[in-house]
C-alpha cells in the first residue's frame, strides 16, 4: 500500500495509526498518518503560505521514506502528547528530590519518552544522615525505586518506559552498581553505564590507585586499584552486556553548551548526552535512498543537501509545537533548541555501492557522508537563525558571537522502529541477518532482506559477494572503527553496539574498552552473542539439523546426585570427546517424576546429537527452580533439570548463565522471538528494549 511493505503497514496499524475510543482505526493508510504529522509540525511556520508550503514538503519526504522523525512525533502529533524521545532528569541527595524525580519520570514515561539519570550525587551506602540520625541506603537502592516506578507506569497505557542509570567510577558505591544486574532480576527497566574519567584511565595505564570521592563533601574518602574495578566492569559486561561505558570527561569537553554546567547523563541508548531537564527530538535520513549510480561517489549529494535542510527545519519546528511533560523541560528545550538529526540505511547503501562494511572504502564513504551532514546541517541551522533568531542560550555556548538556531544538531540513534517503517537497515549498524525467522505465537514469519533477495533472483545458485556481510562476521575492532568515523563529526553521540562472538574472552572486551577511549569515542556498548538470552534461533540456517545416529558402543559416566525428590542417576555418554547422550532415572519416586526425568534426558540427548552444544543445553537447564531444593556435595541442587546441568558441567566446565532474559526472549508486545543483541528490535512489530517503545 502506497509503496510501504506489509511489515511496515503492520507496525503502522499496531502502533501509529490514530484510533477512536473503540480502538477502531481512523487512519488506514500511511498518507493519513503523514498528513496529520506534517500539518501539525508546519504550524510552527509564521505565515499561512509557509505553513502550506512546508506541510506539503514534510508530507512528501515522509511518504518517499527519505526522512522519518522519532516515534513520539509520529504517534503524538496533534494528539496532545509530547513529541520528544530523550530526556535527562536530575536526582539529588534528598528524599524530596528523589521522589520528585520518581514523579517526573512517570510523567515523561507516560508520554512515551526515555529517561536518563546520574546517581552520583547520592551519598554512599552507610553514610550518616544527620537530620534523621540514620544510615543512608545509597544510590543503587534509589535506582531500584525508580525502576519500580517505571514498572508500574506504562507508556501511553501500553508499554513501560526505558531508563539509563549512570554512576561515576569514583563513587564509593561503584562496585555494587557494576554487579547489580548480574542476578537477572534487578533494574530490568534500566540500561546502566559507568561514567569513566580520564583520571581512571590514566590510573589503569600507569598502574596507580585512584581516589573515591564522597559526593557530599567532594573529598577523597578512599582509594581503589583501577584494575579491580575495570575487571569487574569487564566481567559483568561479558556476562550480560551491562554496564556500558560513558567517557564523561570527553562528553563535557566536546559539549557545545559546556558553559551551562556539566552533562552527567544520557538517554537510555546513550546517543544523547543532555543537561538536567534537557530533552531532544530526533529524526533520521534514509541515505539508502540517495544511491545514484550515475552520480559522483554513486550518491546524490544535491538531493541529500535538500533533505538535510528540510530535516533541520522539521526538528526545529517540533520544539515550538511540542507539548512538554514538565515546565523545566520546556524551558531547557526552548533555551538550547537541541535537536538530533541522524541517518539510517547505511548498511543498505554500502550493499548498493558494493562495499564491504568492514573495509576502508566503506569507512571512507561513511566519513564523507557524516562530514557533509555536519557541514550542511550547520549551514541550515545558521540560515534558520537569520530568520527566526538564535537559541536564547547562545552566549553560553561555543557559538558565542555567531548566529545559530540550535545548540546541537546531530545524533546517530538506533532507529529500530522508524527504519522498519522506512524499509531500510537501522542507523549505521550492519545487517543483523539477511534471512530472519521470527517465531510468533504458534507460527513463524520469515523475512528475507530485499537486496539479498534481488541478488538471488538475478544470480540463482551463485554465492553472494562479500559485501553481503552480517554483524557477527565483523570484528569488534571494525565495529569500533565505524563508530569512530561517525563520532568525529557528531556533536552529540553515536549509538552503536560493538558485537562479540560468544567465544570472546574477557580480555577481548577489556581491549575494546581501552581502544574506544583512545579512539576518542564518547562511550561504548558491547554485546557478546548469546550472553543474555538462551540464543534464540533467529537467523535462518541452511538446511535443518538432523540428529546423528548412535554408534553401537560409547564411553559413558554415571553420576549419582541427591535431589529433593530422591537420588538421581545421570549417565552421560561421549562421542569424539564431547557429550552426546544423557540418560536419567530416579529412585524411590513416583511414576510422574520418573517420566519427567527420562523425558528431560531424551530431549537433552536429541539436542546434543543434533549438534547443539552442551553449553547451550546447560544454559537451558541450569538454575531452574523446584519445589524441594537440596544440597549435594556442598552445591545447591534446585531441581532435576538443575541436577542434569550440574552433571554436564562436570564434563565441560562451569557455564556462566544470566537469568535476565529467561522470560524476555520473546517480544512482550506480540510474542515474536527477538534478535540476540543488546538493544533488539522486534522483527514483527518493531518493539525495542532500549527505548521501551
């Protein structure tokens, strides 16, 4: 319909089209939605003629899928809702301030926004509280309070909000903060990041201790070995992807409005560092649409310039027609007029240009595009300032003495949902998989990337060329190099996941962290494949796995493990030195329990014989709780499946698991399986974990 894919239409119907009180669609096609949005955003224009002119231009650019604003603008325009996606709220060291922030966050979440908080100003756990003569509970406890508030308040009545929690590396409670999410239960509505200082990195490199600072006094209250904290961060990130790092000194050194005070926090995905009470509205240009084989660099630079100018005007208009959840946010938005124009469809563009993502030619065109975007967006903002005036706080910025409409202009956001609508790859990320299988309820939906499909149609039976590359086949260093290319020219920040294979070591992640600092990025988010979820099958494999036949004789070991339901006998056989079959029986127990034990053994055997690793089988079974846990040789055995996992571990070594995603490997909105990555986008309905939308 109107050139949009069936998947895009499904998303639009489910989440963007306006409905009446009975839940019936008032908007039935994309043009209905984009007419509403373009008409509302053009209200910021001063004359009737300009309103009609820009309404038409805004409508056309969205219909052509050249530019898309962030989701809150699409959903909230002309509906009495806030149109911004990113917010940072202050959290200070008093109960009044803390619970005011809880209330403010609830109001932001209700409008569909994501919030960031810096907990570094809260006194450490165990500190004396003079007024009450009590003991302070520390920043982590209050992060949990906001997490609980987020859980209770659903955005727009349908979905929960997303948060970013940040703590400085020199806060005395930094250890507790780093490890708090390892239990798989704490702060499930938060991404967390450690604010890393230049002093901390220097201490690591020089192997000297660094000081811990009491936020109430500003004085050094102790010291730590930086390697201990750094290794703790690395281990936690290796296990579950949190925490990320934000290089807070670099953020503030490059902040265009640093004279207004320090930036302490970012939005949930990290691409938008903001002052307290500051917000930002985002939009992205689909650069895949500017491929032109006959033009210089195979790219239409002139049309790109036109869309950049239009995008800057659109986002600037949003500031004036927006409805803000708090008066302080409105004041900051209109004083700095910060916007975030970015790109999406970069991986698609590279495929059209026949450039492999992890090569120097790909980085070269990326650099040329982002440099052009920086220059032209600056020119467009300056031209707007000539007509509309500069942002009020310009004298407290790097633009002092000049004319500029917006304090900050560029952001590279994840674009999960809007790129699905536009029918392009997300942000500057590589393609996750060309063949996707989404399990939804009792069926499956198969997605084949259109450019991949086009190649197959034109070259049946031929192997795909090397520019058809997916995220997991790109080295972490090459992911970082691409982030570095774009960060050079972006005045806010870049959301980019640095992907690692499952077998990556902690040393690999530590190396990436230090390289990211040296590359002058503003932060880094890593994700080791399979570290969060139970490795959902979402990349379609060639052929179907078949269980191997059983040889006549196999070496085996029988384990006797005490469980709360009786003694469990587990026999594990090996083939070519790896676990191949599992047989289970339990004595002095009922027939149902015996049947359950045998069934689990049969299914584990089927998995092992089909080529699924014993590590993944353990991941599925380990930690499952039962009604009668007990101890065996000093180890807690929670259930029969947990006992089987322990037996397998005796053959393959301990398997570290994280229970965090045991119940969230499926999309909470539609039930489809999610890609295994840090901030996945549902391939069916485009729900994203990081934005909460």
